């Protein structure tokens, strides 16, 4: 059985995420980010940010929802129970602050087979309410025994 | 900060995720996969127990970089990782970063995150811009 490649180039509808201060706090606490700029809006403003700022990897919180429909799409055909997250890349732009509205669009970049495993590569592009790019992600999922 | 040169190390980061971490990270990140939170489920799919979220471990690599840049999240321009070994709660993670290239206020680094001999992230490459 071979991987299906019809979904390469497909783009899914954008998903929006409202960045609340409480979500930034909760994320910063979970990953051990103790820098005051992630916990105190005044400290963030003093450091030159518009408001409470999010750690760079908070991008997974606001961009992952756009990836869900892509990974579950029958046209992509990922066998979910045997899927593993193989690799991840992010390129950051404008910092994300509390009060931002982030919109993320996901697309399928590549599907290929190597050594009996299927590689599914997705790209996500996230922008804020001003249209500025906040992050671009490359998500690689691997499925064994395709 | 801009004193880093090729071959230097960034300050090492050490963190030990406690037994409740994967649940807190699952709630904070919105990743509900029970292999990270339910020991019985994890065992039912052949794992020794719950495993860390790969993106949690990646966040530790990111944190090692922003802390090296005086805590400025704007310094981290790019981070690319490959997830290899599985990470486990209640074991110390050591994040070790080496400068591969340095020049014009910009560093390119190579990072390994390991629990003992188990390298959970390897070939991580980051770009850091420094004032």
C-alpha cells in the first residue's frame, strides 16, 4: 500500500484564536517560563511589548487548531493511531500579546513514502489582527507501515 | 551576549518535569492525546508509561535560547527540531547547546535535549539574533 498524494497543495479554512492573558499565564507556568514579561503586563510593557507577551512556543497553542482538520482529512489519509510527531520548525515574526486575534491557515506541503513510512508535511501561517505574520510552522508527521 | 563565538556553549538548561506536568501541559496546550496523561492507555498502546509531549521538550530548547538572549523572546527567529527518543516525567532533561555559526549579531546553534543517555531531541537548529 502506498501513500496517497492527492492532498498535496490543499489548503484548509483559517482558524482564529483570541489570545487571553490567562492562556499565556497557564502556558508559561506549564513550560516553566518564569520571566516576568510572561506573567505581568507592566513588566512586558516596560520591556517594550504592547501588552503581556507570549513565549515563542506559545505559537503551538494558537496555531495547532488549524492543523486538526488537516490531519483528520480523509483525503490526506493519515492512520492516526500509528502517527508520531516527527519534526517541527517555527520561524517567528511579530511577537504575540494578550488581546491579539491570531488567524492561522494550514496547507499540505508534501506527502511521501520512505522506508515503509509515510511522511506528511504541513505548513501553517499565522497572522495577527494587523495582518502581520507572527509565526510560520512546518509540521512533519510520520506514519509507520503505510 | 554578542561575545558568543563558534564552538561556544550556551548556558545549559536543566529541568525535571514533575508527575503532574503532562496533565498541566495538555490543558495549557490543548493537546488531549491520552498517551501523555493516562498511564493505562499509554501501556495499552505498548508504551512503558505516559510520555512527555514533544512540543513541551521543544519549549525547553526554546527557553534555553531566550534565556541566553537575556530573556528576550524576540531574539529567537527560528527553531527546527526532530523528535526521536521518548521523554518521560520525573526524569531530568538536560538541554545542551553549541554555537555552530556566529557573526553580525546572529548565532546558529545545535542543541540536544537528553534524559540520561536518552536523547529526546537531537539535530535541533536555532537562529538567535542578538543586539
